[in-house]
C-alpha cells in the first residue's frame, strides 16, 4: 500500500464533509512543537510517516550539530534508524500500533547501551566498545516500537570536564551558545531544545536529567527510585542513579516513562516499584488534568536569595502568580525546619563515590568479552593517572561501604529526608511541592570561575524522590530558568497530573533562535 494512497485516505473525512456541506478544518503539523500525539494524528491522516519524521530530524542534526551553531549534542547517529522506521511504517499499516511510542524517534545519552552503537563515557582512553546487549530501557523502547535515532553527548565520565580526553568538547546551549546546556545529560538537553528528536533518555545521579532540562527549556522527569531499571547504563552509584525521560511536554515524558517503567531482574531496585509502575493507562488522566484546586506548597527552604538570583526569582514568583490565577491553591511558605540547601548537597548527602568503583566494575562485566578493561583499577593503571578526575581517585581510597560509618550515615540521611518530604506533603495535605530548580542561568563555556551558591540542587536526586522540571521563563541573556515540582515516593502519577495542569498555566516555552525551522518541517493536512 503506497504512502500516497494512505495520504489520500487521510483526506477522506474532508471529502465526506464537502458532500454534506460541512466545512473541513485543516490541521497543522509543526516539528518544532509537535507532541507524540500530534505525530500519530499526522501519520493516521496519511500526511506523515515515521520514515519522513526520522529524515526531518536527521536534517536538523546535519544542519546544526557540527555546522551552524555547532551544538555538539550528538555522538553517534544510528545507521539503522531509517530502515527501522520503514519497517515500523509497514507494521503499522498491517497490524496497527504496538504502543503510543510506535514509530517515535528517541535519542539516548551515550551512557545508555544500545546494541551495535558504542558506549564511550566521553572518555577517549575507554575507547569505543560496542555492547553485546541493549540496556533494559532501550529494550523496552524497541519492544514498544520506538526508534533509537542517536546517542547523545555526555560530560567526561572518568576524566576532567571537556579536556583532551573528551571526544569533541563542550556541548553548547541552543538558546545561547556561549553557555552550557547543563550536564551530564548535556547532549539530550541540547538535542531536545533544538528539536533533534521527539523525546530523549537522560541519566541522573546528582541532577543530570534535571539540570539540562532546567537549563534547556525542557520538561524532564526522574521517577521514584525503583520505577525504572538501570541495567546496561554506565553508572556512578547504585543508590542514586536513575534514567529519566526528557522532552518538550508532560504528555510526551509520561508516554516515555510508561514505556521504560517496570520490574527488571537485573536491577533489584525495581522490586521496590512493584505496584507503582507507570503505564499507558495514566495518559488519559494526565491529558485531562487541571491545576485548578491543586494544593501546591512552596518549599522556601530551597529558594536562594541575593543579587545573582534576581532574574531567576522574578521568574519563579511570576510562575506562582500564574498558577494561582489558574486556580491552584498556593501554600507559601512550607517550612520543614531543616537546612535543606546544605543537607541536599553532594558534599553532605551523596553516596555515589562510595559505590562508584563497585558499580562500574559490575557494568564492565556486563559488557562482555569485548570490554575495554576488566576493572576500573586496570583502566587507571593502564593510563596516566592525571587523566582521571579527583572524584575517581577519591573513590579508590574510600572505605568499603560495608564498613564505612560515613556511608551508613549518608544512607540514614537519605531515609530521613525522604521521610521529611513525605511527612510534609501529608501534614499539609499537598498535591506537590514547588521551588526553582536554580535561580541562576547556566554557566558560560569560557569560564572556570566558581558559580554563586544555588547553581543546582540535589534534593530529589540524592533522595530518590520523584521530580519534574518545567520551563518557567527566560533571562535577559535568553537562557531558560526551570521550575521544579517534587512529591513523596511513588506519588509519580499525582506529580505528573500536577505538572500537566501547571504546564497549561505557566509561561509558554519559546524556541531557540540559533536553530530555526528548516524547509518541510511545518505543513497543513
């Protein structure tokens, strides 16, 4: 059955409408703003195909990633993406869609294993080994009919920033290329801001989904620890690591979360998610959600003050006003009585360094016979020690987690803070807590100067809490400021519904001017 024939079927309703003198309203497809649901509508009408969609995204990557503003968001394009799209188009005609993700392009961070594509950690001495198996999240995406379009850049996983050991240097922020898009899912962040794909997968230990989502004007989410498998993802630490969806709408990240969520024998943490996993059944509830009547608590203990934060604070206060005008009940302030800013920092609350070497050695073993090194210790011994970050060297010196009192204390802090957030939500009868992810704009590429306090926060990341980022507005340098919503563990559906309602009330996302639309990306049908 030809694509042109399918396209003609898409206009059948207009023909029938004409015979009955009922006006037919044309629909508009725009790649820059399209959602998964709008992609399916255009395909169902015969005006689009997954193959055409992949080509449109590839055109953008060619135009803007190593040319034009040179965002440097992509490490590897999947050479099989077009053939996969063609096959899924045929399958859709014969059998229908496998899932709401059928035929939808997905970009994944370099740390996420994709069979046939290298996983590098952006560290030259690691090489470009090709994993034998997909990460569990990739397996689920493929099973649902998703298309792995590309692997996106990350910061140097073992070395020092974007030094000589990094593959191609810093990724640029699509809104202002003088600045970073936020790390370490910097590639997915810039790629989604420049609409290289419909959705993306990032990974998060101390904020690496939330940071680039906030700094790139995106919707991004980390679900409660235990909702999504980490098997086949190059790790930092087992306690904090998560994979999460990044996109341009709450509906899209909910669809991707429903695809990747679920039990996995390779990741014992997913046993905790039993009975709570996201599903496609959530999508109707999320789509119809409104902010009116929702009780949103302002967690003032996570809000920074001072001249460096003026623009960001103005954007945050406007967001609160917009939500209140839309019918939300804003409870301000919400106070726990704790120094949350300090307790949620990596210095105080992070467990990853204690687990890092053990988790990374387990990952190398999963890599199979072609792994570049048998252990992290071997990799360090085989190279100049100065190539590796201080954090890597520190991890080798830390006491074993079994016997480390400091590690045990950090786990206790994690349990305490989870309890505090849960008690706060329940005691104040809240639907979510809100605060700025950061009231500072992303850092410039050309500076090593330390930022003012409050550049990031690790409250949700250190403690496994569900968190959603939405764009709140833009600074005078045209850089996004992200707003964060969190909830108690396994209140992910409620958090998504709050965010979906808030998305309708908050300032609308705007497009970056450095990566304008290309020919053929918008059309009527």
